[in-house]
C-alpha cells in the first residue's frame, strides 16, 4: 500500500581497494536498507566511516569493539549490515581491489 513512499538509489558502482584512501565514499544519510554484490576475488569488506565528508574516515566498530565486516562473494547478493545506517558516510575496504555494486532503499 505504501510502496510509493520508498526511495531506491539504483545500483551504484563503488571502487574498493586494500586501503581506505583508495576507496569511494558511500552516502548513507537517506537510506535504511540495501544490498551489495562484488567483483570476483573480493571476499571480505571492512567498513570505515565518517560523520562528515571533511572528517577523517576511521575504522567502524560495533558497540562491542568488533570491526564491522561483510563476508561476500561474486556469486551472491549480501545484505548491508544495520550498523551502516547509524553513520553518514561509509567506505568499504576490501581484501583486493575491484568494484562493488550497492543498492539502497529508504
């Protein structure tokens, strides 16, 4: 009934690398759910976050102090973790360089 109120980002391509400096930024401000697919060879994504685009991106950890990570594969679609929507901007650092493909919904 309320499907028309939902907003979808469409598929976004983001470059990832093994260092935070080499990764594209994902704007998570207006979304509350989503999924990711990856290029072949990418198997792990570690999240880095910032409250503002001018801030330094820092390793993102949960309330227990554990790094927020995703185990991924090119043969699956992986749900984005709920922790991503507590912050404004995210970078995904991968085990190898390539692209990830993200879709977000409000």
